[in-house]
């Protein structure tokens, strides 16, 4: 029952940690609007455009892998603090960049910050949340990512000139030139405000009780748990569970290599595959290149394309709430499977309308179906599973592998999308629909994989979930 724990306190510190997700969404989403203009400003080739967009994602990969060490060595909290500093540096530097090289350097710095936050934030939230509320609380992280995307879509729309319906050709040309000269820079600078607030707010959150227990700071861990739980006996019970989990880990450490054997190795494999599927089904290609898709494939002008991105952000936001209110009642697996089918349908319809050149409202609705289905499934559910499925003693390193795989394939998809999209094969044989058919195929593969291999974890404590993998050893 919710009366056993202090939801006001839990929600407050979870919300602060989840701001890392907001910056994740904002920082990765800003490229969608800005690249419409800096691509022309720097006269980039398709490969250079892909590098400019995807470069931050390789920083994310490095950040996620390094965060595996940092979250264990210096804490989840201090890793988040470092991410906030890097967000600030990246936002400022990307806006002052005078060349593609400078822009890429600052985007990579921001990517490292995202990698830190994408590891530490959901892990931290999972470790301070009661079992029956954990899915909802970790889903706040995905909600924050979505809010970040929506906020940056709104910001880039406004900065990019807003509604252009009543503007003359001369006025449109002036707005476009302003965006080429300065507008894309302001889009990057807009991140400085939330990044600064995140940095300050993090000083008000405690360390994770599970990290404190790993560092033999049991008294400090009890103090945090006594703030989370109203019943001191429940807090003591959690301390005992964590202590038993850490003691039973024995020599199954990551460094010894035994974490990769048996059930734990299978858990890491599943985590990595969940991350890979989240990317190769196309969500970030559409979010990053949404403005270009609307502009080129669907025939919108640049300003109108930025406006259509608001639809993506709004649908993403609404359906994330569906996940928040159902993930602890329906379970992780049913949401994932339903969403995968919706994603497949949306991508298939979109691809068909592009292939047959029957573009219009149906195409837009298909994109929105895909976005909404992702928002209620792969988006939040993967983060929930990754934050809870690994045992205490290897959580940092196992999440580093899984989240690292996520960012690696995110970068691969982001960098390859413009090349595939502009290829002769796509133009001559598929009329521009090839990328969407590829993404739809992987939705089917993801559905089969999760249906066959992923266990249900709703309502279980982190230590109870650990026992699932012990039984498979």
C-alpha cells in the first residue's frame, strides 16, 4: 500500500533525477530543428550531415560505458552532477561553433553528458523507489525525455519563426536567412536554462541507499530508507534484503568474468538486445530527422516542418502517460508487445504511402501511430527493465553494457539514415520508403524476442528480480 512509504519525498527526488531525462530529450531533439539550418550554413554533404547529427551519440556511447565505473565509484548522484556540467558546456559551445569540427566536438561533449545521465538517472530512481511504484517512477524518466523533446520542438518552432502561413515570400526568405545566420545557434543556447537548474537541484538529493550499502555506509543507507519508508521496520527489512543480496553475490563479480556466465550473462544479453531493438526500430531517426521527413518526403516547407514536429512531441507526451499509469498494473511485457505491433503498423502504412506516393493525412497519422505506440511501450518499458533487471553487485556494469549498446546503435541509425534515405536504391526501387520498411521488419523481430525471452518483473523488489536470473544459472 502507498501508505507504507513517503511518496512526496520519493517523487521529489525522483523528479530531480529525471531532469536528466529532460536534458537527454532536449539535447538530442534540438538537432532535429537546428540541422535544417546548420546543414545549409556549413554546406554539409549527406555524410557530413549524418556525422553532425550522429556525433553526439558516439559521445553518449563513451559516456554510458564510463558511467558504469563512475556510478559505482563516485555514486549515482555525483555522476548526474558531472552530466549537468557537461550539458552546460555543450549547449554553450554548440551555439558558438564556427565550423563542423567545433560543432561536433561540443556535441560529443554533450553526448558524454547524456551517456552519464542515461545510466545514472533511471538507476538512481529505481533504487529509491518501492517495488509496487518502481515502474511508474522510472517511467518519469521517459516522461522527462518526452517533455524534453516537446520543449525543444516548441522552442525550435518559435525560434525558427513560428507560424509562417501569413508571411510573404520576401518575409519567408528573411526568416530563413536569420535562421541560417543565428537561429540555429539560439536553438542550442536554449538548453542552458534547464541544464543550470538541473545542476543546482542535484545538490538537494541523497545518495542511493543501495550504493551506500555497497560502500559499507549502512548507517547512511538506513537514514535514506527511513525517509523513503514511514515504517522503520520496512526500512530495516530493505536494508536486510540489500545486505543479503550483496553478501550472496560472492565472487560473481563483473571483473571475475563470472557475471557473464549462466543466468546473469543471459540477463545482460537480454538488456543489450532490448536497447538495440529500441534503436533499430527507428524512433530516433524519425525524431532527429522529423523536420526533414516532413519537409522532403511529405512536402512541407521548413517552418511548417518544424510545426509538424510539435505533433510528434504532443503524441509522444500523451502516450507516455498511458505507460506511466499502466506499467505497474498491466506489466512491462504486455505494454511492450502491444506497442511493437502498433509501431509495425504505423511504419508499414507510412512506408506504403511513400512508396505509392499517396502522401497526405494518412502519412501523418501513420507517423503519429508509430510515435504513440513507441511512447507507451519501448520508450518507457526498456528504461524500466534496464533499471531493475540486473543484480545489485553488477547493476552499474551491466547497465553500462546495455545502455552502451543502445547509444552505439542510436549513432549507427542516426548516421546511416540520411545516407540510406538519399541512396539511389531507395529513390529508384522504393520511392523513398526503404528506411521505414527496414524499421518495420525489426519491430516484428523485437516482438518475437520479447514474447519468447523476457520475464515479467512487475511488483517484484530488485532483490526478488535477481533471483529470476539465479534460477537460470
